[in-house]
């Protein structure tokens, strides 16, 4: 059994939420039991209801909080400039760093949206659309100013978000490339793609040692952490903000 959590209500609720993230990521929402959750935080099962009405409300709280945090930090990142090029670079860098450091939250927010009740799912879908709208607005303003060569901003939005989120498929800390180097490679691809000069295949100057891997050198994919007792994840719409592929590569050239 994990340590017993103190009596502070806000602290206990946060401990339950974090334990929920850990267990849902490991076992899947349907397979996680309230008994497991209570044991993880050192509480009696009945005590959980003081903080969350039921398991559904816990999942909704986790996903909604994730999206609120994602939106707020993205708005802060792009709000530092009014220039579309700088905003696009800032958005891409933020999205990458966030997804490399909160992979469990990203996985749950996308793979377990199917487990949300309709009203809860609508809230999260609206949040995703808000997040996507930040990028789409940047692309539309850049296209109107002649900075970007983008004929379909909405489609480009989906494509860019899907590409950036794809880093969750294979990224692991301690690989050959640092987070800064990976951000440079990916933002180079994004900026090159929307300016009409073709995708950049290397990082900007100033980051030595960043070279693309030769075709066919990526390792085979592995399934994400086993979800005992739950069905295989259904296909996920990749156009939504932060959508997470069902498979992730490990030990890739990062």
C-alpha cells in the first residue's frame, strides 16, 4: 500500500487524481477499480467519494484539467509575439515539449475520451477545438499576410498537430538527441512546410550533431503499456488536439 495521504482536502484530491493517472495509464479506465485507487493513496474505498462522485467524474476531471492546462500554456506561449511566423514556431515548440513531458496525461486524454459520458465528452471536444483554433488562427493570419503558403488552414492545422503529437510514439528521455534538438528538427519541418520552400530536414544552425536518420532505420513499434482486462484501444481521430496514436516506438533514434 502506498503512503497514507494527509487530511488536507485539496492535497488529498490531487493525490487521488495523480494515482488515477498512473493506474488508468497502466491498466486502462475500465480495468481500474476504485479499490486499487484507494489502496494507491492509502484510503478506504468509501473515502474516495468525499473527493470524486464516481470513477467517471475522476476521469472527466483528469482529462478536463489536462486540456485546461494545455490551452492556457499554449496561449501564453503564442501570446509573446504577434508575428505569425514566431507564433507558429512557439506553438510547435510548446506542443512538443508538453507532449514529451506529460505522455501519460496525453495518452489518457485521447485514448480514454471514448470512456467519457456524452456530456463530458462534448466539453472535452470543445476544448480540443479551442486548442486547434489557436493554431488555425495563426495559419490564417500568416496566409493572409503572405507569410505562409497555406490554402487549407484547417487541414494544415490537423496535419501539423498530428505530426507534432507523433513524437509520443517513440520519444524516450536519454536518447541520442536532446529535447532542444528534437524541437529544432520538428519546428524546422513545420516552418518549412508552411512557407512553401519544402520541409526542412535538419535543425537550424547552432545545433551541431542533429542529422536525420536514414530511411528504414526506425525500430519496430511496440504497444503502449498493457491494459489488463480492457479491450484494445479503438482508432483515435488524429485531427483533435493532442491526439495520441495507439502505438509508440521505443528506443528510437531520439
